[in-house]
């Protein structure tokens, strides 16, 4: 007589029992897309800043008080 034991409960640790629900998977996909878009914007702004600094050269940037406050935040 062949006996089959249900060993899946005993061999899978507590962290492996987690199963994603469909709505959780949906939010993970959306969050990943938003994250990629934000990273692209950050990279663009870094490149833009670098190009503008190169064009400015060693000239000093004259800022008014409002501009200094915005940059300080």
C-alpha cells in the first residue's frame, strides 16, 4: 500500500506561504511602472543640469532671495 504524505506544509517555511492576490500583483506592476518613469525623469534632469552647468562654465550664477530659498529647500 502506497502512502502519500502532505509534506508541503512542513517543508515550506513561513515566508514561502505568501501568495500574491491579483490586486496586489496589479499594484506591484503599477508601482514598478511609476518607479521606472520617475527614474527616467531624474536621469533627464541630472543630464539637463550637467549640460547647463557646462554651458555656464565657471561663471557665477546670480540668484535673488526667492531663488536661493527654493534651492535651499
